[in-house]
C-alpha cells in the first residue's frame, strides 16, 4: 500500500491492451512490407523494360531483315516476349542458365 502523496512506482496493464498493441504493430509491419515489395516490383519492371529497349535497339537490323523475308509481326513480338520472360526469370534466379552442349555433374566435370 502506498503512503499518501507517495509516487506510484508501478503500472497495471490488462492483457487485452498488449494483444491490441501487438495486432497494431503487425498490421503496420505488413503495410510497410507490402510497400517495399511494390517498390521492388516497380524497380524490377523498369529494369527489365530498359534491357528490352536496349535489345530491340541493338537488333533493329535483324528485325528489319526478318520482316523483309516475310516474318509476321506477331512472330517477332512473340520472340521478344519469350526473351523478356526468360530474362526476368534469369534475373531473379528462378531458372538457371542451361547449357545446350552437354550436362555437367555436380563437381563441374562433363
């Protein structure tokens, strides 16, 4: 028991207050994580777009040649779409680069 006029050196908390605080902090963390993921996706998309623009710019002669010999625009667009998908997977290392020659064993030997 406290003496009259003495300073309170304790506090009382209800368990519901602790649970509410934990839920609020978890919601804030989830929002922050979603914002960071959104920015990362945006930056990755811009990077892939720039790489594809460079590829198309470098290969304008090839595209013109393919059009001249009768390739359809949809075939050329499909090729670049497939290359963009492969590039984006390679960037995030979902699909390793596969050599077409001969497979190697786990120690780097053929």
